[in-house]
């Protein structure tokens, strides 16, 4: 066999393999599609399900199912809550100094900002503030007499 014949045979085999692979893919895709169609939810007639006679029973059955579900998971839920609480406490203790330092810096910064704001506010509204103070002084003098 020469090189050209080998190339042709190789190409032929490759195309046959590719075709086989494609058929397998399409077959599996079709099977998946059919299986999902079968698993479709049943259609619910809400007028029948939720009429006055069945409504209370349906609600009770739903509540019962939910309670059973929570009861089966109760231990795990409580364990997770405890674990979270412990982690939170651990984190709190671990970062306590950093947080306190940050809070201190934040308060100092806010204190400066507040001081600046009060200065500007007093400059803007000086006359109004002085007038109010005079009124209060007069009131206090009248009250004392």
C-alpha cells in the first residue's frame, strides 16, 4: 500500500467513526428528550383541588408535610445554628482589637466632621440663633419673676 491509499483508508475510517459517534449522540439526545417528556408534571385542576370541600384538607396536608420535613431536619438545623453562633463569637473575639480601633478612629473622624458642620451652621444662621437665645433669656427672666 502506498501513502495515498493509507490516507484514503484513514479518512474513510475517520468518517465512519464520526458518523457512528453522531448517531450515538442523536440517539442519547432523543432518549433524554423522551424521558423528560414523560416526567412532566401532571396538570392540576385548581377548581376541583381548591374548592370549599377540599381546601381545608389540602392546607392541612401541606402543613403536615412541611412540619415533617422540618422535624426530620431539626437536629441539623439546630447544629448549623450553633455552629454559626460559635463561628460568629470566634470571629468577634479574634477581631475585637481591630474593630475597637476602627470604631475609635471612626468616632474621631465623625467628631471632627460634626464640629466643622456646627461651625458652618452657626456662621450661616448666626442671627437666627442669637434671636432664639435672646427670646429664651427673656422667657427665663419672666419665669423667675
